[in-house]
C-alpha cells in the first residue's frame, strides 16, 4: 500500500454494498479497465490503513495491510500483493514488518506437497488453477493477460523464479575485511582502469558477501553442519583443523596415483582408502558420529558450492 497518497473507497455496484479501495490517481483508470463505474464513498491516506487485517481470498487466515515505497502510481490500483520469499523488495519490506518468509516453491519450480490447491504443480501451471478458485469463490473482480518485462536466465533464455533460499555469507566488517580490502585495492594496478572504482563500490556498499552458489559443479563448501537443520556445527573450526591435520599427516604421504584412481572409480563405501579416512573422521567426531551412516559422518555434501571467484 502506498503510505502517503490519497485512497478512495469506490462503490462499484450501486445495487449492493460491494466496494473497492483505489489510489485516487488510479481509480478512474482502474474502473474503466474492467468496464465498471462507481462513486466515491470515502477517502483516507494509505498510512491510515496500516495494520488493518484482510481476509485471505481462499485460505482461512487474515493478512495485514503493510506500507511500502516500492508501490507506485505508474499502473495498477495503488496496492500490491507481497510475498517475502519471492522478490527482493518483498523480502525487504517483509523484514520491516517481521512477516514470515514462506517459500512453497521447490528448486524444481513446483509447489511443495501440502500447498493448498496447487501442490506439485509448476508455477506457470498453477496460475489458471488459482484464477478458477477465485472465480468459484466469488473473489475475482477481473482478470486479463498483461505482457511485461521479466528477467530471464542469460544462458538458457528461460524465465526465472525468485525464491528466498539459505545461503552462506562472509561478514565484511567482523574482522576488518572491508577496510583491509579497500586499502589493498588501491595498491593493485587495474587494467582497464575502470575496474578499480567498480570493485571499490561493490566492496564499500555491500553489507555481507554471499559466497555460495547452487550448482552441480564447483568447489564444495567445507563446513560441518547439522543434518536436518543445516545449521553450522559449533565445533566447525576445530573439526576442519583436525581434518586438515589428518589429511596432511596421515593421508597425503601414503597415497599414490593408483589409490586416487581407485577412489574416483569405485563407490565411496567400497573404497579402502575412503573407509580409512572415514573411520578416522568418526574418531574425531566421537559421539556425534552415527555409525549407521555409510558416508562421511555427521553430514552429507552441502548442496551449495563456492562462488567461482573464490574457487
């Protein structure tokens, strides 16, 4: 909802009490677009509706009216739907109002099991299902196709879906990373020269640096996490240090090309080299290493890989 602009309450059906709220500057165009006429029955500022609870069009719950400057008077009605898990501006305003980040869309572009009306459907395939449900419940005033600009994958030329996902970040300020990087940038000879102000702006304005990417290739992120929750293990630094000592002291001096080839060619659980390392890791983890797990104890490979400039 636009916080500062005038809103009109328009009675668009003079035989009933049906009414709708529009931004004053958009009311006539909005009614004309759907072939209706109306008369003004009330007026207020958008900010006066903040916190008002609205009934969800098909779920048994209520949702609040929130205010955001990203809503404009360029088109529409003066109000937009907000989904904190599916857009940068929506996510930011959702954090301001402490809205839950509900992400019902999986990495395959399908709605998760249990999602009302559209479970298992691709995002595009769900659109007509939702429109039909709104019509059936008498909650749809008007619908029409609208062609607009939309981001596409630069490689596959397919439309993208915005999804809030868990990522790994490096703090830019916790250990002076930002200040040190900005200092060292000035000591590098840049070709072309415009590279220096570009990277300086990126480092200077970035709150944190995302180092993870969701790819099936790349350098894995070496962390110990809790199975299920994905939270960072509290002993991660200690465990990685122990793993480094294990590999450098007990493993690296003893392997040859044939062992490496066997490690790559055979399955992990049947490779003697792997079994030896895995057992030593179990000893490091102690009680936290479930013996029933055939692979590396405590966790599987993280689904994310390092950003390419790090690898």
